[in-house]
């Protein structure tokens, strides 16, 4: 994983500010470098291109410097991603270097601009995995940029028309200005040349309204390249006939297990040992762990894949929420008939931790969080089902004062997202990814201070969108039946990259860790969206199909059945709960602020 920054100016080279450079280095602590390219077009116009990359080394047997630069042509490539395969070939060694070599072959001096553009797009369409990139083809005076078709990596742009400068970056400058996310719908081609230009059936000139160059886009779904990565598929619109229902014997349960296993294999095997790991410490992978269905299935299946001498960290985050604490105090005062006024250490109308425990029946405000309770419950079930594994439960406790201390930094990271819901979700991911808390294992139950060395974090994001896990999916079914449910699921998949993934990448990567989404593997997504609705969720059934197992929730039922098959009987019955409510980051301030409200 990397942090990338590119500036294109008509005046001079422009490097990132010190603040932005610091944010980029936080994403890639292993290496940083900057490269400059002066590009002169046929009509004599000059452009100054500055490219910076920072590297978190996770591929190959050594740190591979970036940006990649071809010494003969001066072409430059900035890569933030994981190419699991290119075409039908798995990548051995550093994926960025492999891809750069292929792109340089495609941008040969023997090819015209059009021929080169077609060859470059053909290569990028065969990449399987999450990525964002910028490729400066100095030979033909073109710049290509974009994100994978699901938008799993962040790429922002800022068009400064006043200074005739265009910027790309993994994260926004803390001054923020007017940064926007690059859409995850296409490979974009920026042309400085006024002559021959590459076209596609969906070309859009001046897409970003740049005064000194024109842009066209090569949309993902329109490209038919031999060996190309499968499209996201078309939703199966079939309705079930009478007597069709979902149970443990349904083929979809075993198919899901196979797809998840294949997805996890490429994401958690061959991960290098983090630098500075202590002797005997074998922690390479951690799970963002609420104890819910999605993340616990990942943890359980990771156990079947990883060697037994590797420990797996389960990172569980909980927050002190003044609004929740005040409600508990008010309730306690009402029962006692008292009129005491409680103040926190900073004088705000929120409780101190000592009083919190009393008001919460002897529990701390962290241990009473819903996600902490389900997390410890799932931790116990994992120990029972997989006793040979060292599971480490990392309890990340975030006092309200610490949340407020980091507020401005989190707001900077989520930019251009700017709602209260974005902030509350980002808080949970930000502190969980930091990985600092109190840990205990099934072999050592004494809680000790701990900071996870794992650089790979697994996230269960995507399961709700694919298999109908949100409340709105049940609502859509109740109101409009299968077509309403189908439309809602399709909408969720289409807006994943725009709503969630770029934001989450910026927040989590700030701590020099990479988040991986096993449910969002291209092959798994294609299989899921083409699967009949009744083979992934079961809203239409209101009868107990299998007497030997409990009646499971209809949302994500295929995943619940898989969890049950894997021995996670309690987890299979867990109800869906949004992260901001489970960790209690929602509505921290007193009042009636809505999640859609802009951050004040």
C-alpha cells in the first residue's frame, strides 16, 4: 500500500505541503521519494509534473521504492494497490513493478497515442485487486488515472483553475480546499496533445473542466478484453417458485464458503512479518472485530488457512459517549430521588468514569458498549470452536476527551465526506486501526497493555450490501417484494466506492496499516450479484425449515448458515448493528443532531 501525490502545473514543480507530506508518510512509513517530469508537447507548451510516493511494503522480499520511473523515457507510475493477478497470472514479487513493466511495454514509441491507450487500458482491465493509480506516459504526452471498479482505494483530485494546476492525492491537504473523489467508474485519460487523441465509446471531454488539457474516460463495463477481470455482473431478477427456500443444504452455502476461502487465501497468506516484531511474536493479520456475523466468519475461516503458530488479533473498539452516560446518570438519579449534578473532568455535562461504573451496574462505559459485549461473546465462541489457535482480544477503550482531541485530524482524513454519520463511523475505524488497547488471550487471560504489530486488517464490509443485511433491505422487501429488494441491493453495490470505501481507506491507512475486504473480491461479488435473491437472504420464508437449527434472521441468511456450519452457532444468530451504534460513536454531543447533518 502507498500514499501518492501528483501535481501538474503550467508554471513550475509543486511539491505537497509539509502537513500533507506528513499524512502521506503516515500511510507509507517504509519509504518516500519524489520524482519530477518536465513534459513538452508538440506545440511547445510545457508542463511540470511532480510525483511523490510513500510505501508500506507488503509485497515481495524487500522494500520496492516508488514512484516508478523509466530512465530512458521519463515516464512515471504511482501505484497504491494490490494486484493479486494480472490476467490469468498470479503476481510473484512486487506487483507495482510488474504492472509498471507492462505499462511501459504498452506505451512503446512504436505505438500511436490511440494504440498505446488501447494497450494500457487492456492491461489495467485485467488487474484483479484493489487499487488507485496515476501513470504519466511521457512518450505520448498522456496521463492515466483511476480507481478499481469498486473504489477500494482512495484517490482525490483538486483542480486549481486560478494557478492552472491539477493535483491528485491519496488524502486531502489539511487545508482541505475543494478536493473531490475520483469516481470509480473508469480509467481516465488526460491529454496534453492537441493532435491525435484516444477515444472510447464513453469519452467525456473536459470532464474535470481543466483549462490546459482534455480528458476522456474508458468506463470499466464497456471494455471487452480477453482475460479481463470479470465485471460486477448483472443482478439475477428471477423470482422463486413455490417450495424454493434457503437452508444448509442449499448450494449457495458451499459456494460462498469456497469463494470466501479463495478470497482469504490471497489476502492473508504470505504476509511478511511486521518490522520490529518481538521474538516468538507471529502476528501478521488482525480483524476489525465487533463480534458480529461478518467479521467473526472471517476470523473463523482465517483460522482454517493460517499456520497455527500465527496469532490472530481481534481488535474491538468502544467509546465513552457523554449522551449515553448522561442518560444512565439521569436514570440512576431518578431511581435514587437525588438532584446531584455530574461533571466530567473538563467541566462538560458528561460523567466521570468512576460514577459511570456505578450507574452502569458496576461495568465501565466501555464494557457496556454493545460491540464490546458481542465481541467478548464471539471471542469465547472462537476459543471453544478453535482451541488450538492463540486468539488475542484487543480492547480499544476511547475516552471522550481522546475522541475530541483527535476530532480535527479525523475530519481532515474523511474529507471531502463531511456529515456527522461519516464522522461517527470514521471515529470507530480510526481508533480501531490504531490498534492500541488492553489485550488478553485464551492462553493468558491477564489483561495487559498492547499495540498490535499487524499491518493487515480484515474488514467485513460488503457482506451487508451483497446479502441483504441492512434494515432497509427488510423494509424494501416488505413494501415492494423482490423487485424492491433487488433495486435496493443494486443501489448499495453501485455506491460502495462513493459512499464508504475511499473514506475508510483514508482513515485506516493513516496508521500505516492496510485494510483488506474479503467480501469484495471481484469473483465473489460477481457470484453474489448473479445469485438468485432467495439464495442469499430469506425474507419470503416465515416457516422453520430446519428443526435442528434455530430460526435464523432472514437478512444475510446464506452467511448465517455458513457461520452455523463452521460451528459459530451463537454468532449465526447475531442481529445486525451499525458500527456507530455498536461502538457508541453516534450522537456523542447532547442534542438532536442527525447523521445527515453537515459537520459543524
